[in-house]
C-alpha cells in the first residue's frame, strides 16, 4: 500500500493546449493518504476517469508527477504500479469458471495453492458467489459478471491501491447497497488504499472516509461527508451534495449581514469587503418555516415520507425548505435562517468569516 501524491498534475488531450480551457484536468496538488478510502465524485465529463487513469498508468499526464510513496511512477507502466482496477463494465474471462476468474491474479503471481483456495472462498462469500464457483462465466448476467470483476480486483492483499471506475453501474439497487457495505468492511479489515469513482452522491458518501469533488477538471473540495454538507468550499459542492442541494442567493454582504433585494439576513460571522459576484448559501435543512421572518411564495409541497420539501421563492429567487414530519405549514409562511449555518461565496468560492 502507498500514499499517492499528485504534484502539479494537469492533463490535456490536445497536443498543443493554448489555454486553461484546453485542459481536461487543471493543475492540482493533492495527497491521498496510505490506507484511505476515497470517493471521486462529480458529474459526467468533469475529469474523474481521466484522473483515475493517470493514477493507474493508463494515461500519462501532460505535466506534473504521480508518486506512490517516495517512488515517481509518472512514466511507469500499469503493470509496474502494483494496483488493481475495476472498470464500469465487467471484464471477465468467459471460458473460465468463476473460481478460475477469481484466482487468476493470484496464480499469475505464483501464490501457494492453499492460500489461493482460501482467499478465493473468502472473496466468493463476500460477493455472494460461493454457490456457483464452478460455473463458467459465459452465460452469467451482467451484474454477476461485474461481481466477478469486483472480486478479482479485491482478491490480492498486496496491492498499492484498488481503483474502482463506477463499478456498480450494472448492479441492481439492492445489491449495490450490499456490495458498498462489503467494500467498506474489506477496507476496514485490510486497509487498502481505495479510490472509488462515481457520479452518485449516495455511493460516495456511504463508501468514503473522504470525498473528492470534481468540477470542470478541478478538485474543488476534498473532505469528509460532514465537511461537504456543512461548509461546501464551492457553490457546485453545495448544489451537488444534498437532496435538495443548497439554496444560493445573490446578495450584498456587509459586516455581519447580507441583503437580498431589500431583505436582511444575519450571517453569524463578520466579513470584510468582498470582490466579485457575492452569494449566500443555506441548506434546506437550516431554513426555518414559521410566522416570522422573510415572506416567501410557496409554489408546491412534495411529501417524500420522512419529511416534506417546500418549493418556494424568496424575492424572486428559488428557495427549498425542509418541513419536518408532523409539522404544519403556516397560512402565511415566512422563513428565517438558522444562525451560523449560512455560507458566503465570492465568484463561487467560499469566504471564511470572522467569529463575532
């Protein structure tokens, strides 16, 4: 296992990039700790797979270095990096049995037969395939084949890292939950460095110790699920994490207050002069509905079982609020924002306030 360091890394698929816009990955410096469980999260086309393929050695970066521990592996082939990679669609040997597919990486490395048998049985039990170990892979369903791919990626205990590129796309929803749980258990048991690429925030937040959020070729935030929810470093993180995402309002911020088209909101922190487009962000969970505060125009109410989502507008800007189960909506609803839960952004990046 290894710490993975990305130093001044950037990549363009153009042979002669002329501007930052030509880069699929903008310049970045990041350290991925040895033994960490990371999720690489973002919408399609943001650069997740490109970054994963650079770490695995399938793509050489246009600039910068990749280090495993102290070793520079920027020019090293995938086979020299001692990693396992599981792709979005199943990669199996159809003419082999499930058992032979799972044991293939171990037999290739000349491992002891008794160890191979024990390890294959452990992985087969984890992915729920112990009953069909002697069946040929040909003819199995797509989700069964993908479980074989997952198992083959995890069968080795000596890898520097295991990389997953949206591995549960073809798996049915119930099995997705089970396999994510089992991946977490495997990580706790063996401590592999794991990087899991996904566009699904539920997969990312339930799998990872730290989530790496990408937007337009940049890593805009790396943090715990709590960090991403409470203090999004970028408006995209606020929008992308949460259901519904963070409310964002254009505002003028002065000292401890923000003004939204004449309405005043207390921020719970003090801010100096801010340059650029200024917005405030508040999670729907921290919007308090009552008889006092700022007037809103309710458009509709959606019942999602555990609570209701109030879709409204505040001074012409969209607003979502969570109405707890059992709570009633006032006849003339108004909103206040929970103190200390409002984030301030300048040109989409979070501004740190001073305690008051």
